[in-house]
C-alpha cells in the first residue's frame, strides 16, 4: 500500500496536472493537502513525493534508494547508462569516487588550491574589467548591466580549466566558444523537457521530438560528445604518465592503466563512462552555480541593508587592498548566511534529481515497491512555514546566532541529502565565495529603478531561475 495522493486518470495518471509552468507550486499545494509523503502517477510509473526533511534523510540513506530514475533529461548526455548521474551500483560507485577524488585534486579546494586560486581571481578581475568597459561605453548614461552572462562565463572558464585545459588560454577560448553554449543549450532542452512532460513520458520523443525538447537535447549532446572526444584523442597521442594536470588527463591515465575487464574504466565502455562523466560535470555545474550567484545578486539588489552588512564584513575581514582568499570564509558568518538564505529562498534545484528504488522496502508503515520514483520536494522543504516561520521573507539573519556566528541548519539540503548528494558542493561553494566576495569588495548594486527589478517569481524548468534583470552598479573606492 502506497500513501494517498491526487486521483490519477487512466494511462496518463497525474501528468495533465503537472504540465506547464510553476509545477513546483502545484507539488507544494499537494504537500499541504496530502502530507509529507504522497503518491503521484506519472504515465505508467508511480512516484513518491517526499516533503519532510527527516523522512527524506532517512529514506535517502538507505542503499535501496540510491537508484536513479532514468529520464530523457540525462539519458542523452549519458549516452544511455554511462558516467555518474544515470548509473547505479558498481559503475556509479567507481565513477563517482574517481571523479570526486580528481575534483579534490584539480579543483579549488584540494591539493591544487594554491595554484588555482590566483587563476580564479584573475578570471574575476576580467569580469570586473569587462563590466567597467561595458558601463563606460553605455550611451544611455545609466550604468546598468545584466550580470548573468558574465557570471556564466567566469564559472565555465574555471570548470573547463579544471576538466580539460589545465588553465591555459587555449582552453579558455574553447570554452567560451563551444562548451558554454552547449551546456546552456542542453539546460534549455532540459527545461523544455520538464515543461512538455518528456521528463516522464519518454514516448514523446517519437511523436513530438522537436516540440518536446528531445531534438535539442540530442543535437547538443552529440555536439558536446564530439568536442570532448576530439580533445581526448588529441591529448592521448602525447600523454606522459604521471604528469596529469586536469581531470581529462586523470581519466586518460586511468583508462590507459586499466587492465581489469570487470572495471568500469576498461576498454570502450571505460571511454564512454569517462566522456559521460566529464560532460555531466560541465552540465551539472554550468547553470547551477551561476544561477545561484544570480539569485543572490537579485536578492541583494532588493535588500540594501543585507548588502551593506555584507560589504561591511568584507571590509572588516579582508579590507580594501588585499584579494580575498578561501581561508577568509571561516571568518565571514554573514556571507555564509546570505548564501544560505539565497539557496533556501530560490530552492533552485526544486525537485533535486529523481531517484528510483532498486528493491522493495518497508518505510514509515508503507510497502514501497522496487521501481518507485522518489521525488524530493526540496522547494517545499525550504519553504515550509512550520520549519521557517516566515519562509517568503529573504532574511539571512535566520542563520545568524545571537553571538554573531553562523547557524548550521540540518533542514537545508540544496545539494540533496544522503549517500548520493552532489559531490560538486565544495567546488561550487569555493567558486561562489571568491566571486561574490571580490565583487562586493569592488562594487555595490542597486535596482535600475524601483519598478525595474523583477519580483522573485522564477522561470520554471529543470531549475528555477530568476527572471532576467539588470542592476545599476556603483564602484566602491
Ligand atoms: C549551487 C550549485 C549546485 C547545486 C545547488 C547542486 C545541486 C545538486 C543536487 C540537488 C543534486 C542531486 C542529488 C541527488 O541525486 O540526490 C546534484 C547532483 C549532482 N551534482 Fe550538483 N549542484 C551544484 C553544483 C555542482 C557542481 C559545481 C558540480 C560539478 C563539479 C556538480 C555535479 C553534480 C553531479 C555529478 C551530480 C550527480 C551525482 C550522482 O548522481 O551521484 N554539481 N547536484
């Protein structure tokens, strides 16, 4: 017996009710009506929606919930079941552990921290310099700019450096020209696939491939696969063992050395897994990190007091003459609170990435069958009035204690929870910290005019993104 939920229609189930925009709000209304666990029917599949943080944690810590529901959203980029996001069992464990380890090594927060931090800071200087030039040449005389494209370029340049360019200039232009656009196109395809229902009705790809977003996903995935294969083959030619400088090198070495036919790194399958895993890193980071920074910018343009408090903290901890360093983070509780509140309020990855049960289990008095889709209602969890009191208010102070320190709150799960949570969290937090802190060390932002900033309603898709907006920028002395 499964928990109750909205009554389904024959064949399509509840799909007609979750079609179109703002579906996250519909799921929240059902959470209020049916409670912390309810069932929806998505075509021929049943899904359990979990809207309670403790239930979600308990469930996602069980090995049976580590399966992944294979939607077209990731099938195409994973070229079937390769890589990390779309795999389970041995392949998932091996690929995820390897990627997480190499990210630590070549990302910002690990052994290469000392070498990558200045590179990241110089990327930020470039964004600031571009903004200065753009604003000077603005004919209208109003110094306004949309920041999102700049932030995406910054993030993508860094990701591409970590994955495939080892920080050289060539990699950067490659990224600018192709990978950034491809990851954006792919995310657009994913957004379309969520609103058209393709995410849960795979047969739509046969009857409406263009309209459903499938063709966009497929075209983009094919192109980006070619891009990575080209690079990988080029690199393999003159690869020197032990001299790896990025994730692609680490993969080449691993593939070259693997002689165990049972390993997910072996032979042609190993190559497929490696390519999919690297692409998934680009896709998984390409929009999430920039849109989180973008939401934070929008909130701070609205909330000038919070912005001023952040600037004061930056001045106090870092000052005006020195560049920020990741080590400063531990001394900046208000920054941490602003970011945390932005992650909570936007609840950008609103339904996480669906899981699927790999075996029957007993849970909370119900028998949950193998194959059941698991949908974490992260939007509801981050907006539940019982937990937050005033969830519709942007209020970083909810994460600050009386003595001014940062309050960790276990209910926050913007990166998911359990054994399958996002392993890019550390890197995302590092990339965001350096950008946000250096930006507000240099500038302050204001609404273009009071009625020009959008409200906080989101553009609905796989992610909840802010509506396009511009801000006025004032450089700080
Ligand atoms: C603010 C930025 C980010 C947010 C909010 C975010 C959030 C999430 C969430 C909610 C999941 C689903 C977890 C689950 O399945 O239970 C996820 C998975 C994932 N994320 Fe992130 N993420 C962010 C940045 C990144 C970055 C920078 C990377 C790569 C370096 C990354 C790589 C991944 C991968 C590969 C998965 C799939 C993990 C798996 O299937 O085991 N993410 N992320």
